[in-house]
C-alpha cells in the first residue's frame, strides 16, 4: 500500500529505545515512517497518552510477558490521537483527514511516542463527543479497561451501588462517569482534596478521601446493606480495608497490573481481568461518552522531548491522565 506523498519515504521524530531500561533510554531519534498493510491506517499523531504501564514496557516487561521478539529502535506508546494520513487497501471505515484516536499495545510497528503510527483499523475510532486531541489520546486503554470491568466482569446493573477505589486516577475517573451512565450509584474513594473535588464534579453520589480514616464508615453509611460491587484501580492495605464495605455476595474487579493485588473478604467474589479492544467495545464506549457531558481529565501535557519527565510525573500525585504533545 503506497503512503500519501506527505509521509512517503520520510523519516519521523520519535522517542525510540535502543535497549530496554530506565528513563535514560528515552531519546529522540529519527526513524522511518512505518508502512501500512491492507488492514491498517497511518495516523499522523498529534498527542499520545502516557500510561502507568509505559515504564513497564520501557523496561521490557511487555515483550517478555507476551513472548514478543522486540525490534529496535523500539517506539513506546499504546494510546494516541491525530489525523488519518493514509489508509490500507482493505480499509473502508476511514479516509484521509479523519480525526481519530486509537489503542494498540506493544505494536510491532511502533507506538504513539512518534509523529506517525501504523495501527490496525479495528483499533481505531473517530473521536467521540467534543474531546480535545489530548483528551482523545489518553482515553482508549483506560476507557476500554474501565468499561470491560464494569459491564463484562462486574455485570453492573442500573440501580446498583458501586465503589470506585482510585476515583480521581486515570482509569478511576473514567469508570466513575461510565458507571453513572449505566445507572449506578457511585461511592468514590479519591486521593487528596483535589481528587475529592474532581470526583464530585464528575457526578459521584458520595466521595471520600482515601487518606482519611473515616472512609469505611462513610461507605457503610452510603449503603447500609453493603455496596454491591467495586472496581479497584490501586492496591494496598487501604484498598483491602475499603472492600470490607462490600456486601456478602458482592463482587470486585481489578485490572491486571494493580499491585499489590487486592483481597476481598469472605463471601465476596474478586476477579482480575485485562482490558479489551474491539470495534464493538469502542463503539459502546463512544456511545456512552456521546450520551452527555463527559470529561477526560488531562492533568499535565508534556512535549515529546520531555517523555522522561512525563513518565516521572506518573509517580507523583496527579489527577486523571498525562499526555505527550507531538509537534
């Protein structure tokens, strides 16, 4: 498949690794623009999401876990948004110039920390709602993981009560809003005064600061018979204590990668899961976002050259998500 004249036979700027390792491996390089196959699209990337899993990938964790033989220079970034620059011969859902977002983990053709990315068309979508390009870029992996947990794993029903532990974080603040769209009553445990304010703004029915001592009493006050379900986005003693508020027969879900893994009290089902990416799930996420005001909170945006600082920011207190701006 020939590329557009804009991208053909060009190199691009990317944060590319010559070896796996620490933040010092994140370097700007000129690398070839990836070529697309019949079922792929080429995206001119304008913004990329910085995921909490990116340092794990930078250190080689994903290729080892997935049994992939890495190709260097290796470009990070599993989430991004921008404009379609070229479409493969078998692609009829998109055209050049479409504004899109996409997710692809450990893409062998390179990730979104770059000016261009070649992505399977099934992992691409037109940008929903009125999201900015940065908001669209950080949305897909965490948005789809949140929705998988709420609908497929927890089977959340309208009228049920849900605890979101980590409700001011990247996945949690999206899960909070999606759960409200699904008709749930949401008890949010956020981090810090700013996190509490964000969770209130996003529509949680009750919010407490996870750093306080009274969150368990507040949870039991919220649902005297016990909360029906919980989505847990961070592990540790506080999470385990919060889960004491889940009723007997209730259920808990947490994404794989949450460490330490949470544990639920006797009589409560707990399940780890992986987020999914499929056209049907992306369409479902878009429909829920389009149903009303929806905020994808971007706490900080860094230029591509400061990818190391962006990953460092992941380890510091922040709300929502962090983005890279690709110039």
